[in-house]
């Protein structure tokens, strides 16, 4: 999604699943767009494993995302001051988040201002249904 489109979104959905299922969903959305259908699904990031999800969204990372969203720091240096962390580590983490599309940077003069474009981060963890499970739900 382009930055201009992201600015109109308010939710980022994060999920875990096989990349083939995610690619199928993306292909279906593209076909819908080509047919001029309205697509009403929020931007989604799909991780292939819980480990990948949890290594990305650690408590420190969530604090960083929240600080950028709340305080709107003007630069990476200012972001590091806001979260009271080393500039190099904050830069590396923000760069990784930018590669994933979770944040983006706006170049202003000699600074890069990090931007979190969503108001809500929703993590969906669908569990596979075991077809052989016939046990009744507890009452």
C-alpha cells in the first residue's frame, strides 16, 4: 500500500499462517480490485510462525511503536530519547519495522521522522481445527 493510502487506514492486522494462504488472499484481493470491487479488508502482515511474530512484537518493540504513535518524535534521535534507549538500537529496530511496513520514514531536512500509520494493532491467531476432534464443548 502507498503511504497516502496508509494514512487513511486505522488498523493493522497481524496474523500467523502459511505464506501460501496469505498469498492466496492477496491474489483474491487483487482480482477484486481489477474487477472494480470494493475491498474492505485492513492491511495485514502474515508471519509464518509464532516465533517470528513474537520476535517482532516484543514488549520493547510495542513500547517503541506506541511512543512513536503517541509522541510523534521528529527524528530517530528524538525517538531514542523518548523511549530512553540507545540511538543505534532504536535506529536498527525502526529500520526493521519499516521493512515490514509497520512504520515508514518521512525525510525532513537532515532527519528521518518515523511514522506509525495505524491507530490499532490487531493480532489474529487462528488455530487449526482438528477434523478428528469430536469432543463436545463443556457446558
